């Protein structure tokens, strides 16, 4: 039996990607979940934000202006007290980078173009395992 989404607690997600289309896709795909979103478009803004607020999940692009996803990861791993679940979103097909990211504790890597079902499965897996779509 599925749980009523209104009974689930609100979760905070940080979306860090320089493409507005990615932000739109994530929000549209994840409408069934009770999520509060913060949208950022570069690595520097994400670094500043992680010191201000705890997030349950971060969707992080790798290649962005003003600080890459790699810059953000290095900062977060060195400074975050309670590191959230991080999911990388990328079109980069660099096996070495992805292997290193996963070894550092990245939860998942989703390759662009991202499929809405993949997004929902990731959010369900890490934030709402009791929620049945």
C-alpha cells in the first residue's frame, strides 16, 4: 500500500546546474514528492549555499561556469559536517572521474539526457523509500 504523499515530511534539494532545462526537468519529474527546491547555476554559489543550509539531496552538474562540480565536491568533502546525498548529473563520459567520484561517496551518476523515471527512482531510493509511485 502506498503512503499518502501529504504524510511525508518535506525534504530539501539543491539543484546545481548551469542549464535551465535541467532545473525544469527535475522539478517536473519530481512533482509527486514533497520537496523544497533551491536552484543554483554555478559552483561558487553552491559552495556559498552549502555552508548556510543542510540539504537532503544535491543534484550536481560537473561542468559549470564559476566553479565546477569538482570544485564543489572538494569543498563539501573538506568542510561539510553532515554531507548530504549527492547525485552527479553529467554528459561527461570520463570513466576515471566518475570512478573517483563514486569512491568519494557520490551516491549516483546520471548521464544526460536524464530520464524522468531515473530521477524519480533516485529520489525514492534516497529520500522516500516508503513512497510507492
